[in-house]
C-alpha cells in the first residue's frame, strides 16, 4: 500500500489525516478530468485550496498521489468480486455481482475513469497488483464459476470471459456516461438508467447461463 509522506511519521494527527484526504479528493478530481499526463501538482493544489509546498509535504510528487489513489481504487473495485460466494445460489450471486458493479459505476464515476486511464496507459502503477492479487482473485472466482457449471447449476462457459464481460458492460455506464446520456435523451437519462441497465444485463447474462434442457 502506498503511504503519504506524513503517514510515515510515528504519530499522525487528525489534521494530517484530513489534509491527506483533502489532497487525494482534489487529485481524484484533477486526474479524472485531465488524466495523469495532463494533470499538474499546481492544479491539484489549487483544487485542494492549499499551497504547493504544503501539498508536497504530504505527497512529494504527482506520481505519489496518483499511486495512492489508484491502489485504493483497485482495492475498492475488487470488493464485489470478493463477495461472490461459492456456497450461494449461482444465479443470485451473479445477479448481485452485476448490480454491485453497476452501483459502483453510478456512485464512483471519477474512480472508474481514473482506473480506465491507468489501464489505457499500460498500468505503470499497478502492473504488479494486476499480475498478483487481482489475478489470484480472478483465478479463485473463475474456479467457483467453473465448479457451478460442472455441477450443472449454470451452463458451461469460459469464466474469465464472463467476468471480463461483466466488467466491460457495467463500467461502460461510468466511463462513457456522457455518451450514454446523450443517446438515451433527456427523458431517459436520469438515475433510472442504472436500474434499466441492471434489468437488461441481468437478463442478458442470466439467460445465457441457463442450463438448457437437452431434449429441447
């Protein structure tokens, strides 16, 4: 985990913690709007309402702020997958996973864009996490999905591509939000679009995973 400079002292005060969060909130706003390359420390300091020297006391570089944010986002992004329960009902578990991913797209659009930008740039700050903890978690849940199919609870499928497909279809509503709202039009572009998306994606994935009667 990446720690801000001030966090490396023996004791952190409440004021230090509040300033670190203020800086990271400002950095998230700037990075999500301008990307890593387009963002500057001066912009982040301005949004945070702090002087540049004061900001740099907590985070020495732009990279340190970005790394702290992206590590936090990746951990949050994986929470719904961690909750996929091998002992649960497969259809209910997958339906819940789809809905939680859509809720995150609705509630954390800036974080989603930050993560997407990191991936598009080759994941320079989280490549080790992708190849390590993320891969291990996906391998674990892929084995769960494969076991459901083997037990005849869902149709046989490639579990990795199922997970990838859920990621891409749900995060679309955050990363391409402007396009989604433009195409849906004013009457259909309210928060209800996420519920509409949830119902559609549930139907799409759950129907595809239904076990077909061999006689039909």
